[in-house]
């Protein structure tokens, strides 16, 4: 499966950036697309006002958390490892694009966009794939 192509097709269809990323990893999360679509809906456009984290990164966080979490409700023991993985993913995204906030990526205050939504989706998908491969290799 070409996740980048699928993410682009979903975005062209009207999925938000977060939905476009998270929904191409339904198989990894063990969830159906409708559920992931609903769960990720509120994260688009930097949580709707472009002030927050890029929706594509939010979608990636859902995937990494879903895959890495032990789901231990009594003792949430996987949180530090998941946070470490996300710090690495976010750092790589920031290094590649110069920002992680939607408004900065879109150049709302500067008038100079750093990266398009399709570009952010592509980067988030590729980085998520890299992190999943790293997680698998370390198991």
C-alpha cells in the first residue's frame, strides 16, 4: 500500500490533514476507518483555528500512541517511550519544515508559507512509517 498516495487521495476527497494521516494507518491501529475518521476530525487545521499543532502531526501522534501504548490503565507504563518517539518524529518534522504549528506552516502571520497541507501530510506519513519501522526493529 502506498500510504502517501492514499493520504493525498483522502485529502483531495475532503479529509482533514489529521484524518488523511491517521486513516491510512487504520490497519496498524487495528481500527476501522470510520472510527479513526471520527476520532481525528477535531485535530484538523491546528485544532480548527490554525493556532495549534499541524493536523498531520496530530494524526501521526494518534498512530504512534496507538501502536506503542501498552494500554495499561492501572499503571500507564508506556507513556515515556511513546513521548520519546513523538519527540523524535516532531523534531524531524520541524527540521524538514521549519515549524510544527499550522499557522506558521501556512505563513498566516508572515505571508510566507513554509509547507503546503499535502506536503505536511506526506512528511507526517513518511515519518510515521519510519518510526513504525524503528519500533518494530527495536522489539
